[in-house]
C-alpha cells in the first residue's frame, strides 16, 4: 500500500486486508494488460475489481471524526468478516486470470492451506489432495478455484469460532464483575449479612482477660480488636486482594498462551476473566472458612492471615480457569498461524498412485500475502 488512507481503521487486520486488496488490484491490471481475454475472463476481472472495492470499503470507518470501530461492530466482527469474505471471493475469481504456470505454482500451496484449515477427518481432503497431480489445465484451474474456496470457507469458520469464544469470555467476565460488585454493595450496606471475621485462638490468660472485659477478640479483614464487629469495608478489602491474586494468575498464565494472528485478543479476554474471578473466589473462600466448612482452617488468628488467605484464594481461581486456558489454546491451535517462527507444519498425504511434484516441501500463503509456513508433504503407500 503506497498511500496512507487516513479514513482506514488503524488496526492490523485492516492494514493487512487493504494491502492484500491493493496487491490483487495490481495483479488484475497485469492480467488485463496482456489482452486477449475471453468474455468470461473480462467478467471475472470486473467482478474481482468490484469485490476489492467492497473490501477496501469494509476497512474504512463510516465517520471521519471517529477513528475506532463501534462496540457492535467489534462484538459481531462485521467489518472484519465483510473485508475477508470479499477478499477471499476475489482470490477465487482471480484463478481464471492466472496463466497455466501460475496455476501450477499455486496449486500445492492452495492444497496445504485447505488441509491446514479443515478438520482432520473431513472427507473433502481426499478430493483436494489430487490437485497437484492433475495434468489437464482446464480441470486443474477449476479444482484450484474449488480448493481455494474450501480452504477460505474453513478458515473463515475457524475465525468465527475464535470470535464467539472471545465473546463468551467477555460476557462471563462482565457477569462475574457485576456479581462481585453487587456482593460488595450489599456487604457495605449490611456488614453483618456477609461476616468475614474470625475468633482467634487465645491462651488461657488471654481468655480470662477477655471474659473479664466481657468481650471477645475478633480478627477481621479491616482490623482486629476486642468486641470488633464486621464493617462495610471487610468484603471490599477481601475482594480487592482477590483482584490482585487474579491479576497475578493472569500474568503467569498468559505467558503460556501462544500468540494469535486473528484480530480477536483471546489472551486479553482470558486476563479480564481471571481478575474478577479472583475477587469472587476470595470472598467465597473466606466465607466458607468463617463458616467452618473446612475443618482445621476455621481459626485465622490475625488480620494479616486473613488478608494473606484472600490473596491466595484470589490466585486459586486458576484451578478452575486453567480449563478455560486449555480450551483457548486448542481453539488458537486450530487456526493456521501467519507466524513463520511458530513452526506449525501440516502433513499432506496424497492418494496412492503418485508423488507430489519434485517431492519437495511446499509453503502455505497466509492472509498477509507474504508470510509463509513450511509444510511437509508425504505420500501414502
């Protein structure tokens, strides 16, 4: 992209889609400049131009004064989906404008991309894996277009799954945050409704002094003293330390999540889930301890012990959210990466009766048009 479009969304996906659309526009210009196009090819060239115009429109904001996408657009992914659906349709139609040599060159990469995007047991793999061995150019061109369409449809579906998973994470985090806020407000208005105070274990002499004074020593999250009662700030302090514990868990868990080339920030969504979850587990955990639900852990002697338990219980939400981390990683792994350093490989098993051209490794072109991932090619016996 040679000129900077001030009306374009300043996001990675928009920059990539616009750059790829500009590259395809130049390829159409080269193909049509050669002349001798059939009516079908001329129609395809015009259709590609129209689709690229729609792609560029999807990357532009509707209002020049507002540089960001709206909340609904981010939630539904409408602009992203519109840009890439039109871009992929243009890529498929572009096959009719390719030379025979370009068809031969792009066939292995199209197969590799489709295989990487499809489910392991998808029966369509048996069809598309014949593409590198087809010798009739008319049939090969048609098969290439169909293979590209299959691969792009599967890839787009995977990205929709990633977006839906991100939305579930954000909704869950919001609901937990609202629940914690509600509990904190109730505790502030009626401190005795959610008591988080403990009666420490005392010596015989201290017990006698307490009896003489007619009051018991009580340890609460906001302090400890004789005859102390729960205050409105107890639950707030515990929730605050739970937030800190959840933030620590988020910081440690994100390092294990592989980066993603999708425009949906799954690691950030996971972090947003863990932080309020830490507050929830801290409040619920101390409430269980104060109710002697766990034998032997019902006597916290000092305010510092209570605060330390709140921090640990906030971090302990990782036990439950670890399963969410694993689910997030499996979804991200199912999306073909654009990062050449990721080392992701896709084994392509050709049907019996032949070998892939030259028996060489092939590469998978990604959405950015320039980044590639090496792919191993094998032949079944």
